[in-house]
């Protein structure tokens, strides 16, 4: 049942990068949930299976788990509907324990036309009758930005390189401090077109090194975006994805299952290595060796 990287990326494309938020005042007393403080920052509401659902805008990084949900009861539990391809009705839900339960046919039809990526982002409350889920209520939607916004205002320093590291180009990515619920954290390669100081070293502009390869790899003047692609399954993989003007670089990330059972602390990420999914050149890896508060960009001459 392990969802592949290509499937995860396709599911993200199906959802798009914009979540339509519903003002809090638009949620009526008849709504199945109010506004649980499931995360460090809640960010309005979005519709999931035509129900106003609170959006988690920033996960916790301390405590018992990154996303807080109520304890299970004998007939009322929490989990995630296992999405299938668009237009195909799901037939199972995975609980936080990893147990799989069948969805009643009527419930499967309710989720049939919901975009798969949106399904995979949603924690649901489920009623169990005779070891089968007969009714579900969306409880909280975990926004793409809920993880990557922790890197807002941070700087990633490292090298984009070929597979055998015979060619390497030093980069500093500065991430915007203004995170939004739009699915991606925006950033820019500070030394894409200019030489900049790195301590006592003057680092050469990226575009001046292997210029043809760098133009194909980054394009778009060095602008980059990062998002989180979750995975429904306990044993599956989730990804952080950095998108440039010409390449997608990915690395492993916490699954939705991990977020509701353990704590994720971005301060303990250490070195981060990304690999390209389909590189247009031989530069197919991006290894970051320093992650911390962004520093002022100072131009220099070699």
C-alpha cells in the first residue's frame, strides 16, 4: 500500500496550491467540529466533503505530538481516509494505531470525488459499528505550510552537486519570513546572480558557474519553493519538496501518522540532503549542511 513519490506529487497537483479558507464567522452551530486547538496555529476553515473543517496552519514542535487530537473511545476513533485515484471511492480508514477498518459503502461514496491530496491531509473522527466505519466527520485539515512555515526566515546553506560530487556549486537559500496557507514556502537563492560573502569567503554567483547547467537546473532567477507532501499510510513515505524553475528536489519528511503520534522538531534537522526526481542535467542533488536564521546578504568581489 506504499504510496509512490510520483503518486504523492500527482496527488498534490490534484489539490493545487491554494486552500479556499472560510471565515470563522461562516461556521454554524450545526458544524461537526468547532475549532480544536489541534496545532500551534489554526488558520480558518476549508471545506472537506462539503463540511467546514478547521485548518492547521503550524504544527507543534514540543509536547506529546505535533498535531493534538482527542483520545479514542470504544465507538469513536480518529484516523485518515485512505485516498485512491480521483473519482474512485476509498474503502478503508487507517487509525492512529495503524489498524485498518473498512468504510461503509455510503461513507465511501461521500469521499469519492474529494481530491486525493485533500483526503490525505485530513484527520477524521469516525464512528465504528460492528468493526466497520459507518460515519466520518472531518476533524482537522493539515495545511501544506504547517511544517514548512517553521523554516520561514531561515537560511539553508549547502551545495548543489552531481551524483558523484565531481562538480559542486555553493548556494544560500533565504526563505521568506511570511508564510501563508498557499501550500508552499517561498525563497530565493541569495547568490544566484551575485557574489556574496560567507564568513571570510567570497562565494561566486551560481549563474556564473556551469551557466548552462545552472540555468536548466534553477531557471526563474533562482526563485525556489518548498512544500510538504504527506502520506496516509503508516509504512509509506512523506516528502519535503523544493521546486526550482527547472527541477524538483525531494527528501523524506514526517508522515501524517507520525505527526499525530510523535513530535517533529525542525530545530533538530541537522544536515538535509535532497535528490532530484528528474534532473535536466547531471546536477541531481542538493546537500544543505547549515540550517539557521538567515543572515544579511553582503555582495563582494572575488
